[in-house]
């Protein structure tokens, strides 16, 4: 399986042989498992203090043969733990139980709960390979991105692309490679979220656009990070979530030539 390598001006320069990973069979279920595993690993454990609502003098004495001022059974009152009181236990306020003011929660979140979805290493690797192969299927990529008719996938550009340090130049090159239509579409889909998340640093929802994959972390990282919907990563840090955001495979990816070669060595 061969693919074209383009210059920064969008002209075809040569052909290269693609790694075998691009011929991997598509497995959407496995990709979804891998993405959910990555997302669940980011969750921070949270839970209540086990003593919360219980740090008081409340107690319940359910015996019948007690002095009247200590009795809490068969006296026409709720059989619940009450705070110690000078006039007697019965006159104390109900505490400790969930239905009492300031009482313990019934089933609070527990920090020891296991929230990460586990996945085998071989399955995770297979999911990544399947997601890489899906990025070269035009029918699949066309469902979630705006593509021009004449474009061929995967899109590979020469290595000098990694050294570019200006956003304006990146946009010009993406236009020459016939990828600017998808960036414009992603920019138009940026919208405000509903709810309180707007007050907590999550004001906007942004559609995903191109994924730029390089071999090394160079100038293109800072140049492309401010373009709407564009993500940049190295081959080393590539994962199923970047290639299948929302668990849906078929993301439009732009590869540098050295990144494709490194991908073959990695596989």
C-alpha cells in the first residue's frame, strides 16, 4: 500500500510505502473500549470523610428497663439517636442519621471506589492500530469531516513542516493541501455550553478537526495549537482517543513523512 508525499506548496513529490498498520482490520467496539479506558483514567477519586456527620454525642438506647429520663422507647417519640442533654436523652436533638440536619449521608461517594476501566495491553495496542487504519478510509473520515473530492488519504507532508513556527504559515500550507475546508467548518461549530460549567473554565464546546502527527516536538506545536479543533501530537504519544474522539473512528490526520516511518518502526 503506497501513499503520496506532498511538499509545503501542496505538490506531489514522491510516493512511499505505508506501514502494515494501515491495513489493520477495523474494530469499532475495541476502539470504544480503549477510548473509555483512557478517559476513565483521568478521573480523580473523590469521597467523603468517613466520620462526617458522626462526630457528635448522639446515641440511641433501645432498652425498655431504663430510668425515664434515659428511655427512648415506648414514650411516643421517634426511635432515633439523640444528642446528650442535661434534662435527659429524650430532650436531645436527633443527629447522626441521614434524615437529620447535619447527619451523615446515606451512601456517600467513596474514594476507594475503582473508577478506571481496565483493558489489556495487547487490546489497547490493537485498538490504536485499528484507529490508525480507520484514519486512511475516506468513506469513514468523510462522515465526520469536510473533505474535497480529489483528496487522497492518508495525507503525508514532507518533514520541513515540523519546523514551521508561525500559525499564518500553517494555515497557508493546510490550504495548499486542501484541508482548510474542514478547519472552517470546525471553527463555525464552536458554541457555548449550557449549565454551570461556563463558570468553571468550560465555557465553549469545540468540534474536532485535523490531527497533526509529527515525529518530534518542534515549532509546529506552538504554531498549530491555536487553530480551532486542531490537535498536535508525536507518534510516541499517539493514542486511540486522539484518533477516535467520542469513540468514533475516522479522524482526518496529517502525517509528516518521518512520523509515518517511525510508525512502521513502532509497530
